[in-house]
């Protein structure tokens, strides 16, 4: 299998382990259409040992609000959020469904 390479981000957020086919919904939740200037990498249907297939969204220079995280959890409860600072994972957490 050929290795998939996407440039690392210096500062921002990586949303990993998104169920396959849900990355575009995640972008919609975040209000990202591509015209606002945010650098975004979207990988869809990539191989995953944990899920079989998964989507990944990388956001350069963008951090999520609690409300955004809660909304993403509704469509992608298996996702994990990685906060990137100076090219390193500074914080990583799994999503939980918001309390109603």
C-alpha cells in the first residue's frame, strides 16, 4: 500500500476518525465553504485500522468552540480532536455526545 502524505499543520485542529462520508457535513457545521481563506485539508474514505475507513479534516490556524465540538459529536461521535501547536499534538480528546 502506498503511504498517503498530507502536509503537517503548524497551528490548528485535526479532526480524525470521522465516519466515512461525513467530512463535508463537518465542514458545513463549521461554516467552511472554501471561500473564507481557511487552509483546509480533507481526506475521505482513507484506510483506518480502527474503523475500516475514515475521513480526516485538517484546519490550519483554526480552533473549535465548545458548541462546534458538540455539534460535530452529533454527526461524528467516533471522531477525535487534535489541537496542534508548533507542529505537535498539544491536546487530544475523543468526542462525547452533548448533554441534553
